[in-house]
C-alpha cells in the first residue's frame, strides 16, 4: 500500500540561490521511483506516493538524490498527507481567518528539532508576533500593519533557522487540498 507524502525543500529558488525548475524537480522524484508526483509553486513543495513508509529513509534518499542532481546541500522536511491534514485541522483557533490584518505562516521543523525546543529559541515582539506550538510545526502570525517590527526576519540569521522551512498559510492549506 502506498502512502502520500509531502516533501518541503528548504532554501531553493530564494534570492536567486539554488534555482531548480519544478519540471526538473518532478523528473528527479519520478526517477527515484515515486508515483503521482506533483509540484506546487516554485518554493519546493512536492507531493508523491511511496511504498516506503520510513520517513527517515525517505528523507535520506531524497536529500542525497537532490544534492547530487542539483549540486547543493539539500535539506528536506517531510510529512505524510495525513499529518498535513491534522496540522491544518489542528491550527490554533482563528489562525488564518483574518488575512487583511495578519500574515500567517507555518514553520515546519526538521526532525529532531521539536516545537518546544524551537519555541525556546525564537523571539517574538509582544503585540506584533503570535506563535503557537503544533506537532512538528510552529504557527506564526504577525500584525500586517506592524510587520516591520516583527521578529520573523531576525529569525533568518539564527542557527535554528537552518532546521526549518516556512510556508504561508495559503500555500499550506492548498497543499492539503492537493
């Protein structure tokens, strides 16, 4: 029986670095033997089916293949479609419902990093940033009118940032629908 997975590639097609065309990415996943491969937008979101259910093995296989094929140090955060559905359904009450006032992001954490560990290392600006731990993710929202004061951009320079990848709420919910 095959399981549906979502692989979130970290650090591709951002700021002109690690440019990978989605058609090439799809081909790479096809060549690894995965089925029903679908990519979504340019930020490295790949849905696929696999008979292998050990996510650790899958991540190792995918990171190795991507690093070799595209000549960069690949880091992948992966979850099953079922986990993605639970993540969307388990969002904090009101998360994502007021996009005119707030920006909403999901911070996906690369194991072994836990939400509790990440929370202890991420700073927020009171009254601007709001962060809640989930299962392997952080739900992060910030006031749009005060986004310049948000601590989100300061997170990018931290060591912990290399162990996560961020998707906005719209992208996350769309991936769940796919």
